[in-house]
């Protein structure tokens, strides 16, 4: 099979998959629209504001809205494109109606799917072919990767399906919220960054900020990791094993590299720098990151947000890793030897966590977490008053109802934070992990309101940068066997 045929087959597979997903999604949307034709929850703010934009009333603004108008401008363009093709003139479906606006997020599923697929594809082949990869011990050469390209691509497609229908994210495709378009724009920013198309990447980064202001943190994260990539490539050229550096020394070396190569960095990433400057100008004139309703969105130091995020990330990631661990554990229990790659898989499961834990340190950590939860847990008014969210019931029927309720999950928080660090540090440098945790903290800490949808972007960044499933290669006689996830 030649290269062109291989590409055509991959495109055909992807189109079939996305076609099935779209049919299912549009069917769900039809059911929702039939039962809830009126704006629901936060749609009561977003939809009327978009309708004003559709009527070209750009000076009218609902002060209850806290985000910039990027979503409304994109929805205006989308609805006009539909009108050009004669869609939107019916009695049920009208121009900028609830139905049309909700369909915009379902349409974004196509962009989401292709973006995730391309990001995974680039990351996967970089991982398999890079001499610095943690899989290099498997002695996988370029020829073997090419021979098994079809299996690899099938695995990536399955992985893409898995991520595209992540429940917390997928749910919002059927409501006119900012979350889908916001996440989609971050995917595009990351994708074009991986393709080294930095001006295009920064353009989508700017769009992402106009949809949700906190996306500036993820634009910064992508930018700083592009600089980190230059730093690591420079170390590789010098045959310098940066992963073995002391973390403090590594940070100092990274800062030195950034200073000495400042002109190169400015020239290469000028688009991202301009996005940062524009955001600072916005902050100066607006006086806050929040637009509109500032009283209900005051900044906090909500440390517990990080614990909630880590727990959700672990819960949605753990099943696949546990399956991998159990398969390896029971599959090798009668074998005396395991290669290093097989042993790594076992390090993720809770049994190994308990076996290797230092209980003296754990007690200190638990005491620290108790103090942080006691001092830095916030109960937002919306959390107590709106029973249309699952968090309302979790909070009222467990955490607030029992005085010890907020402290009981601490052991799970400990494991989930360790789990995230362990998984990421297997395939990313410690500096990358530090930047990831800092960026996640900068997004989540200031928010007093507990909303699982705030965890969508950091969850996806975790998922797109952990490759434990590639450790499930069955290696026989130096060749790549079949994948399973």
C-alpha cells in the first residue's frame, strides 16, 4: 500500500467515525430541543446576547455575562453561513434560534475530533521515533513503526473517540455554553503549535481568550512549553540528559537559556507575545479579568479546587490504567523476569502506591491538606442555590451535611495527585510537569465556584500528554505486537 492510499484509508476511517458520532449527537440534540426548546440554565444569558448580535445591536450588553463576546461573534458568523444555504428559514428553525445556536456546539464536534486526532498522531509518532523517548528501551525502530502504522492509527482513532465523548465535555455540546468552543480553540492553538505554525497558533489563542479570559493561562502554557522544547532540543544537541538534572538546577538552566536566546524567542513567538500584550491592555482598561458581573465572580484562593480536579482526573483516567496494570500483573505473575517497560505499568496502580509509600511523609501531607481544606474551601452562593447541577447534591447531601465530609476524600486526593504526577513524568520532563501544575493552579485557584466544566482543559492536557497505553505493546522477537487499550 503506497503512502497516498494509506492517507486515503485513514481519512475514510475518520470520516466514517465522525459521521457516526455526528448522527448520534444530532439525534440527541433533536430529543433535547423537543423537550427543552427554551434557553436552559446559563443559556438564558448567552442566547439573548447572541440574538442581539444577530440583530447587529453590538452596543447592547447583558452585565450578568462575565466573558468576552468571542462566542457570540462566532455564532453570528455560523448562523449567517447556515442562512446562505437556506437553513434557518423554517418555522421551528429560525435565524439565531435556540436550535441553531445549540447546533453550533454540535458542529464543533467535527473540529474537536480532528484536532484531538492530529494532536495524538503528532505526539504518538514523536514518542515512538524520538531517541529520548521512554520507549526507546523497547528498541522500536522507524521500520517497525512504519510496518505497524495501520495498527497505530487505529489505536489513535479509538483514543480520539474515547476523549471526544468525555462525559463532562460531551454534555455541553447540546447547550449553548462557552465551554465547547473555548476548548476547541485551545485544541487548535495546541495543534498548530505542534505543527510549528506559531502565528496561526497564536491567532487561535487570541480567539480562545475572547471566548473565555482564563484561556490566557493556557496560551501562556503552550508558549512556555514551546520555549521548553527549544531548551530540551538544545540540551539533546549537547548530549545533555536534562531529565537527570536536579529540578532547581534545571529551572536555573532554563531561565539562563531563555535570557541568552531572548531575541530568538521574541522572533519565533511574536504572535503569542502580542496576545499577551493585548490581554494586559484589556486588564488595564477593564480593571479585572471578569467582564460584567464582578460581584459574583470575585477571586479567591480556593486550594480545594486542585483536590477536586485531581480526583476527577484520576477517576476518569484510572480504569484504563488499572486494566493495563491487572493484565500485566496477572499475565506476568508466573514469569520470573519483567522488562523495565512492563514494570512501569504497575507503578500506576494503588497497590504499588501503598507498597512504596512513606507513611511518615504521608501523615505530614495529610495534616497539611486538612489545614488547607479547613482554611481554603469556599461555598459559593450558586453552589447552594441552583439544584440543576450535580455539585449541588454532592455538596448539600455529603460535604456540608457531615462535618467530616470534606475531609474523608483526603486519601484519594493524595493518590490522585501522585497519580497525575507519576503518569505525566514518565513521558514529560519535570519542568513540563511543573508548568502544567502551575497553569492548572492559576486557572482553578481564583474560582470560588465548584464547576466540573472548569476542569475540562487541564483534564484534556493531561490525557493528551500521557502515554501509558503505549506501554502495552506486546514485544516479541524485537517487533511490535498488537495494541490494546
